[in-house]
C-alpha cells in the first residue's frame, strides 16, 4: 500500500509539570495548583491528558482527595453553577 496520501503525525514528547528544578510542589492546601487538574464536572483529569507522571499523578490524586475531605474543594460541580474559584483567600503565602 502506498504511503503517499498519508501525512505524518508529529507528537511532541510530554514532560511532567511536577518534575524538574523549579517545579511546584504538590500540596493539598494549594488550591490554585490542584484546581488546574480538575475537570469542569469535578473529576480528576487523567495523566494522559495532563502529562503528569504516574508517581506524581498518584500524589496529585491523594492531595485532591485530601483537600476535598477537608472541605477546601467540592466533590462535584452541579450543572448551572459557576465554576468554583480556587483562589485561597486564607493563604498567608500569597
């Protein structure tokens, strides 16, 4: 079969945003960072989409679940409501 009509597909190599020298640390109190990895419906976004490594994805899921348990983040998003803001107004570091 001829490959003349097919275009080559270029896939950029993914790198984990939590590994490296200046990478942010995964903390259950850092709502702004954790909020980036939550879908619109409140689900944890899979690592194949976010390019997070397996080890860091497990840490991220644990941090999100811990934050939900401590009532800093909602468990789910009700349709029609505005997306919750994860700006931590009580954070002393900001």
